[in-house]
């Protein structure tokens, strides 16, 4: 896959991510382990799937369909 990055975009991304990329690998691994452990809890799973169900109901609505069509129309101009 080929990607094109403009220098300003690359610099902006590096600046935004520097808070993370400047940390030692061991610290980043610890952050990841903590996040993964939190994701594995039953309470998180329940909230996660409840949100999916709520969104699924919204996606079925005519209002959502109109919003998608409006977005696509603006995007294709």
C-alpha cells in the first residue's frame, strides 16, 4: 500500500503523538496491559454491546438515512 504524507501533516502527527512516542517501550506496554485488562471486564463488555445495540437502532432510522444521504451529497460535490 502506498501512502502520501505532506510534511506538515507528518509534523503535525508527530507533535500530537509525541506525548506517547517519547515514553519508554516498557511504559507503553504497561499502559496497553492496563487498557486491555479494563476491556476484559464484564461491565465494559455490557456497556460496549449496549452501545452497539443503541447505534444499530439509530442506523435503521429514516433520520439516519437522510443524514447519510446528506453527507454523501456534500462529499460528492
